[in-house]
């Protein structure tokens, strides 16, 4: 039976006051409809009031508030300051997987070159620069069916991760792409949506390139504007490069978007229009999530966007744009394209709850994500009590997840093929985040054991939690690599670093008794991620080569 709340929240097309008074059809163009433009009438729209939060949204707001309380309980203020410096400034071998490749101590610990990250990024940048020499000028021929298919692909497989578009975007999209494509931020946004959708639908860049290059003609407007629409454009340029597995360029544009959205909030430019305010909040949180996803993987500059996370309210996300099931101006609804998983999300409720749950997870990880403490001698050591408190904090996050996005944790005793991976990519990605967080919490126990060589029973138990978390993570993160196209590069980096860490732990004599056949099967499976996707990126091919070599050397 259809959810009555989803039906209730579908917005109808608004008519302006003039057309409403004349009882005639209004085309709802902004800032003025065609009738008002023709007759010189001031065009005024009466926006409906925003509806109160749903039960799902109230639960997630409560989750964020509860996490803030828990974070304050984990460590006293002084310890949190020292701890924060450890995570964000120093290069510590305790940082797994929060810094991943951007940590030379972790690289050495895992038997990799201390400059491994630089070599990886240099290879990525060299490949990118060669591929963009004299791209040439292309003529854009807009085919209606292509734009319909692209919009459906973008909605089903991109916008669900970063829901930044206004709730009635479909009409604007088709109106702009059927026009003369004058350079503007609105035109740029429509072209970028089409370009990303075509990349997702056809799994290649060739058909999307003319749309993308035409969109870049508006780049001077985008850079000079300080508006939520310009931020949305920069976000989509970043997502376009993310879909092409080009993390460096994706990060560059995300950094500009992050800086611009901060300027909007610090200058009070979000305005009073409830719809613009909501879009601005979503843009802030989406930029924060994307920058965090990209910058955490290598030693990249940060925009400082976290400085506002306690001041920018959470988005309401009451009306998330979707296409389909909404009918378009052409009177047709496009099917979800084949070739990849999509999340059936009637009314956008899964997207809403995922977005808020992901924000809560990232805030939790940003504040405190690994169990270490500073001794009187100035040495950082594993802190099992902090680990247990962090584990409780993670379980609190899980308990607050709405049913629509809840996932099964799984049982480490189950055969690998019987672990239940959520059918919805959004729920599965939350499962990935959950187990990556557990790995981060208990990695210091593994590091401590490998350094000391002798392990107490309590420390062994914490090391086992690390290895079991890897076993339960493996099938979900491999599925996420295929399903979450916008984060494919970063997901594969996580596959690489967690698998190499698990292999390194398995070689330690004091931990071999904890290594089950399931662990080795999971490591083996991680080396068999979708090769067709990996081969599109020089850096991912390099990572896969190292991982395959490690697996082979371990006799797996």
C-alpha cells in the first residue's frame, strides 16, 4: 500500500497570483511566468508553508543531538583537544581508516613506501593532464530521449547520495535543455545533470563530453556568482569527475564549492525564502560530506568547512526531488536505466533518512574515531575503555536508524555467501560506514598487539573485534564499489587499505590464532572487485596490483 505521507508531500505546480485570479493555466516559470512577462504584471507566487518534520526526521534529529551528548562524555575537554590534534594534525599509526593513504606512518606500518600516496597521486595527475590536452570543440545536439534517460539515471544513482536539487527541478531541466542554452548558472546546472546521467547510464564519458564542455562555457558565471545555484554547479562538476574516477579534479571543484557555501553562510546571503534556505543547508552538508569523502583518502587541502557544522542547521529534506516517478513536462516517465543498482524510494523517504544518518555518522567520526590516550610520559597508547565507549556510541547511532534504512549487522559465523547485503545501495553504504567505524575504533588494539608481541586476553578480544568487523565489511564494501558510482574511487581505496591492514594483522604471530578461514576468504574476495571499473583509473590499477601481490604472497 502506498505511504500516505509520500502522497501528501508531493507538491503540485504552483500558479502565480495573477493566473490564479484569472483562473487560467500558469506555466510557473521563475522569476516570472509567460503571462506576466507579456502583460508587464508583477509575478508573485505564494509559497506553501513547510510541513512539520516526519517521524523519521524527528528520530534523526534526536540521533544527532544524542551523538553530541555522547561525544562530550567520551573525553574531558582537555583530552579532546589533545586527541583532536592527534587525529587531525599528527601522522600517527593509530589512524586507520580515518586518514587512509594520507598517513605515511600507516604506509610504513603496512609495509608500503612512505611516499606511496605521492606516487599514486602523481600518476593520477599525469594521466589526467594527458587526457585533457586539446580536447577540441564539439557541437552539442540535444536529443530529448537522451535527456530523459540521463535525468532518470541521475535521479536514481547520483542524486540519492547528494540530494541538493530543488523539489520541482524536472520542469526547469526540460525547459532549459529545449531552449537556446545561453550561458548561465541555470543552464550550466541542467547540462551537468545531463552529462553525469549519461556517464552513469552508458558507463563511459564519450556521449557526456559535449554536454560537459558546453556546461563549462558558463564557468566564469559560476565562479563569480555567490549563490546556492553556483554551489550546486560546482558540486556537480566535482561529482562528474568522481564518476569518471578522477579524484584530484573532483576534490579541486569540491573545495571551491565548500569555500563558496561557507561564504554564503558567513555573509548571511542565504536569504529568507524557505526553499532557498533549505537548498543552501543541503548544499552545505552535501559539500561537507563530499569533501570529507575525497580529502580523507590522501593528503589534500581542506576548506575548513567543519568550522560551521555546529552552526548550520540540519536540512529538513521534506521534499526531495525525484525523477521518476514524477511525470515530466513531456507527459512521460522514464524507466530507471539498466546497468547498475537503483534504490526504489517512493516519496524520497529513504534518501531523506540516509542523508541525515550519513551526516550523523560523519560528525561522529570527525569528533572522535579511534581509541587512544596520552600518557604522563607523552606517549599515545591504546585505551580500551575509550574503545568500548566509542563502540557504545556507534551502537547508539545504529539503534536510532529509521527502519527504512536499517541493515542487518550479520553474523561472523555465517558462510561468506550467506551474509545479507541490503538490496538498497543507501542502506548498504550505511552498513559499510558502520563497519569501517568499528575497524577505526579497534585498529589501535591491533597496532598495540603487533608492537608488543604479547597480548592479554582482553586485548585479544578487541583485536578479534577488528578482524570480525573486516569479515562482515568485505561483502558490503565490494557491493558498494559497484553501486555507489559517485564514491567508487574512495570506496576502492577503503577496500585496499582495510584489506592490507587485515593481511598485516594476520601475519603477526600473536594474532594468528584469531584468523579464521572466513577472514582469508574475505581478503581473497576483496581482490576480485569489478575489474572493468578498476581499469578506468591508473591509481586504482596500481592499488589493485599491490593488493593482488600481497594476497599472492600470503598464499591465498
